[in-house]
C-alpha cells in the first residue's frame, strides 16, 4: 500500500537525488498551471503532448504583430512567411543535430502524413522487400499496402511475448536474407504500446546490408534525444503536437537527401513543381522538400514549431528524459509491488517491468485477487471521474496488442469473417474485442499511461492511489 503523498514523495526524492523537483514545480506553475487549476492528472502524453502557456503567448504575439501572406511569392508579406517557414525547418534540423548537407525536412500534417509520403513514393516493385516489426503504429503497417500493390514481399519480425522486444537473432536473420532490389526496414525507436526502446544500432546494421531504414520516432522524440549525427536513418516521421502539444496538424518527414531523391511521387501539386504544362503534358518536380510539400504549408502554424522546439531546448531534452525515466521507474516499481491482501498482483504490465531500454509509456491491466481483468473501459471512465486522463484500446499498434494478449491469427481472421457475414458494415475494433473475449476469454484491450514534458510526482502518485482503489475488489462487483 502507498504511504502518504509526503512520505512517498520524500522517498522518491531520496531515491532520485538528481530529480530537480523545484525546477519542475516552477515549470508546472508557470507553464502548465491549468493542470492544477482544473484538477487534471494528464497521463496520455504518447497520445498528445501538452503545450506551455508561453508557446501560445509567443505565437499569439507573433501573429498579432505581423502581416503574413502565402509564402509562394516575393512580396514583403509572403517573404515574411517564407522566412518563418525556413526558420522552422532549420530549428528542426538543429534540434535533431542533423547536418543540413545530409538531411532535409518535409513538413506534413502529422507523422502519418510523413509515412504516407514514403509509402506511396518508395520505389516498391515485385523485386522489393518491406521488412516491418510487429511493434509498429498502423501508419507504418499501412505502408505494406503500397508494397503489396507493387508486388513486393512483406515480412514481419515478431516481438517476444515476454517483454514485447524484438529478438535480436530474428532481426539479424531477416537482415541477412539475400538482398532484394529495393528494401525498406521500418521499426519504431520507441513503442507507442509498450514503451520498449528498440536498439538504434539496427539502423546502421540494416543500412550495411543495403536496406533503407524508416525509424518511426513519433513516440520517441517527445522524451528522448535523437541525434542524427550519430544515428542516420533514411526516413524519420514526427508529429510536433506529440513533442510539445501545439500546434496540432503539423508533422515532418526528416529524410536524408539521397533517400528523398529515391522517392518517386505519384503525382504533383501546387508548390511541388518548378514547371508544369497542360499542352505538353509534362512537369518538372522541384528538388528536395519542395517536391513533397503539396500546396501551401501551414505557414502561420510553423513558427509555433520553432517556439515549441525552443521551449524544449530551454528545459533540456535530457532533463525531460531523466524526469520521465525516474517517474516511470517509480510507477513500474509500484506496479510490481502492489498486491491484494492475499498477495495476488494488482497490475500486469505488458512489456519491460523496469526502465532498462524502455520509455515512460506503460501498458497494463488491473487484476482482481483471482486474476480477473477489470473492464478496461470502466477503468478509463472511473479514472476520468477522478480527473485522470489515461488511454485504453490497442493504440493503433495491432502487432504488439496481438502478441501481448496472445491473440491467434485464426482469431483475427474470425473477426474479419464475422464482419463480412453479419452486415455490410466493416467489423469494428469493439466488435472484434467482444468476439474474441466471448470465444476465448482473452481480453484484447489494454490500459496505457504515458508521461511527458510536464509530468511530476503528483501525477504518478495520484494514478497509483486511484489504482489502489481496486485492491481487494473483484471484477464481479465492478459494476
Ligand atoms: C509510434 C507512432 N507512430 C506514428 C504515429 C502517428 O502519429 P499521428 O497520429 O500524429 O499521425 C503515432 C501516433 O500515436 C505513434 O505513436
């Protein structure tokens, strides 16, 4: 059982002497005071980050004090916008320690937009291979449909049921297979399901064997330093709202120049060409990022990306990393130790049970003394009544979900068959979950909490206290 807030916080502080609670308290008060004012415990940073007040203020001041026109021209207001867009591009490269001679930044709507740019334009053919880890967001899984349409071979590397990590030997074996014409390997630097940090060394290992590498950093970048001078993936998708909350609707594909040049766009749009002709039926695609930014970029939103990155720089990405790691360590330990009166565990974590090579995203169930699983949706609703925002579901990561809950391929097939049989409507996730649960007793649904830029000890303590309200309760009584 937890002690009082003061006792637990003192013990946490003693165990983490480098954790600067005063600086964090000041940051919370100044930039994220609305959390306290509104009684909110925010634990869904992998869903979306939180913005600081100063980001909004600075952005508002910039817009209120300037006149900005569409950037594709040479008048003063257009040039002012162009300057802001280019500042944002430089800020992204600076944040990632990427050499502009090596990397380019294509602004997109979000990480999914960046992934689609790669998927639709990667030169897949019947001679190509697309190698993907089970642990991936659906926007990475979705690239397989472009690959399949081109006749490419799609292979998945499974994660281990025990800790949801990729097996090094299996990855090596896949990378060692005889080379395909073009080959793309896609995996996340950090799992949005389990928080697992997959080894970044695989970028170099795959490249040595002739793969292009897509390293999904959407869940990694908000709390980890990504240094593109030492790890050099070809394609890196990002969503900025995950990193600093605001603006939503802007992401980036950070790509090596050569890798960008390898992509064959399936169309052209305003802003992406140097010249297009109706009569000749020809067009010339603009080089670099310009050839990938369809239409008008979010030129009023992009300065907020620069400001968001400056906000992260002021706090320090390593400081953010150290804080969330310490807090996740406390949570994971509490999860390991929380027991019902008869000694049965209260929590089952999916993925690593400690902070070794993992981030501060934790997927789990709450269990009753008999091992019964508390209804995940009801847990979310009850947490909400306590002002706690957590997330439930499969988090758009079906590979991890299927392994975590030991769902078989046949059970998944049955879901799709059921959809076809019962109605013209496609089968939904909820229907599939119900079908599997009714047929097998497995519960393919998960609770996830994730920490970020403003997380403090109070957040994790309040969650643990809420979860302890399930001690010695039974699922049968959970109505
Ligand atoms: C690892 C990972 N990749 C990609 C995405 C897609 O991001 P977005 O929804 O912003 O396009 C997410 C979103 O949660 C993610 O966690």
